[in-house]
C-alpha cells in the first residue's frame, strides 16, 4: 500500500459459522427486442433484470424514453438509498453517506475504512449474504435465450485462500479496495483496505494485516 492507503481491522472471537457472491463479469446476449427481462431466483425470491437498453460510453444516440421498468427502478432506488442511510446511522457509521447502489463515483457517496469494516461485520451476520459473498463462480441458464448461460466470476482472489468474503472495488477516487473476512486462531477477522497501490497488492497486504491484528489481540488478551 502507498502512504495514502487506509486500512481498518475488526476482530471477534465469536463462534459464528464461517461467512460466505459479489460478481463482476456479466455476459449478456444481444437481443432484437426493445426490452429483455431475465428472471432469476435466490432462495425463492424472484428477481427481474433488464438486459436491454444498457448505455455504454460509446453511445452517441439520444437516450430513449424511460420504460415503466426503469421508472419503477428509480422509485425503488430512492427508497433503497433511504434505507441504506438509515442502516448506516443505526450501525454507527458516522463518516458515511450512500447515494448510489452501483458503487461508482458519486460526490455524495462516501465512507471510511472503519465505517466499511463495521458495515461488513453487520452484513456478515446475515446467512444469505455470507453464502453469496463466499461463492467464486455462479452460473444461471437464461430464461429468454435458448442454451445461453450467464456466468458471474468473483474477483476476490482471497476466496481461493480460504477467505469467506467480502467485496472488491475500485473507483478513480478510492483506488483499488477490498473488504475481506477470514477466521484465524479462533478469531473472525474483517479487514478493509482503501486506495491500495495496485490491484494485486490487496491479495498480499490484507493477509499481512490479518496476521498483525490477530497477534495484537492475542498479546492484549
């Protein structure tokens, strides 16, 4: 990490089961129709995803009139942001404010390593969340395109080393980031690093912080 990097480490000696997908690759087939809705299910909860009319940086066309689905999504997102900030306040995230759900840069969306660590600990108390962030690969057959299979691959390389989550990220302002969770010497450990010097440095800096944190807590106890 560089001198501008930030890290936070939280440990507990609870006997919670090992936590457990933030997925970052998404291959969608091209569709002829204006709107394609895929349906997926997570533990019985049905989810619809609009795979069409997704703008790219190379689009030079006038934006289309918003569909009913897009308008409904906007309405739901406003309520979601409200719930996000209410939860942040309840969990004592004093230096955070959430204004987007996609994780990209927004001037009114900010946090700290310590706040994200506290939020990560709270999220890992949810069984479904633990299972999801621990998955390395997820495949799902399309309901709209015959024989097409969607594949999501988790970018958290530490899952291959026995870590149980949680989330990778990168933005121009925050740089390469990672919230990671593992169990070591009987302690559940959450480490958050922001503004790492490179994407790869996360995979060796976090284990160092885990070892350092556990040694400190053992010495204190």
